[in-house]
């Protein structure tokens, strides 16, 4: 690999603090406990305490997490519709109870579906896959305005990651995993990131990731690709992280969720 193809980081980036709020249509204690286990990435994420949503007021935050159980799912989806219309960054998180049989199909939920017992692990994945590439400086960064465009989409959230000792292998594995999860459904938005040791990060890796995602998702997909440089101890380790918004299928929600904003 020629030296000109390798990135050497020697500067400081602009400070960016991400305010994350949590609207809770579920067990507040469970959500609060899960939030306490999340990293703040050197103080760059400000996690708000879970709160019961005010039906007449939206939360002023960079990202709103709407956590719901099955009993309140329709209300939570209605709330998500409002944020979507206003193009506010948000993620609906539906907690499935293992005892719920039958449950709502995953493909029908306009958000992220997690088993109730895996809320903390799911939020950690969301932090690493969605947020960390945004606030970590690197060869190619992501503007929050672009991320907000993807987060305002009312589709199913799918997250995938893969690692290997070669970048091509990690890219192929992550993209294949996402393609399998999509099962032929349209991918409307995709945030992709490749992470590795700074001495091994090359521009061609970013191009390879971009084209692999484009071949899989199509040219019409809103796509952003990043190459952050977090502290990375292993010089021969590459990781690809994908956050996607995929069209929902298999359910018709009540018409009163499709609010009329024409006025």
C-alpha cells in the first residue's frame, strides 16, 4: 500500500456534544438502568433521564429515543409519526416480551425491535453503530444533518456489524448480513462506517465500502459513509458498522396514526 493512501491523524476536531432524550412508554426503571450502563464517549454524549412523554410538547434534543412496550405500541408509533413529519431525529424502540405470542412481526415495526431482556445491549449497539462514527473524528466524518435525514425516516431499523483481519472481508460480511435481513425490501437510508487502526486506514477502503453498499441497496438509497478513528489497539483488525432504515411490511396500522398535517 503506498504511503499516500494512508491517513495520519495529527489534529483536534471541533467539540460536538450530542443530547439524547428518552420518551418512555414502558418500564421507566428498566430504561433508566439500561441508560446508566451506556458510555458517554468522553463526555460527548449527554444522556437524558427517561420521562413520560407530554402529548402537547416535544423534547428539545438532538436525538429522541421512544421506548415502548406492546401495550403502548400504537401510541408510540403515533408519536414517531409526529417526529417524522417534523423531520426530527428519533428512533422508536419496541421492547418485545418473550412471553408475547404471537407478537407483532419485526418487519412491521417502524423502528428498532429488541427483546425486553436485551435493552441495554441494544442501546449499546445503537451507540456504537449510529452515534460513535458521528462524534469520533477521522478521515471521513459525518455531518449530523445528514444523519438526521436518515433518522427522520419512518422505517424499520436494522443494525449490522462485522469484523475481520482484512477490510474486504469485513465489508463483504457486513453487507451480506444486511442484505439477508432486508429480504428484498427497499433500503431507504444507510449509514456505513469502517473502523481500523489509523496507520492502516486508506481512502480506498471507504470507496470499497461505498460501492459495496450501493450495489446492495441501490442508487436511490440515502447513504452516508464514515471512517472514524477511535482508540484502536489492534493494528490488524477491521470493523464495518451499518445502520439502515428498511421499508416496513406486513401490517396496517390504524388510520388515526396517519395524522393530517395539511394545515
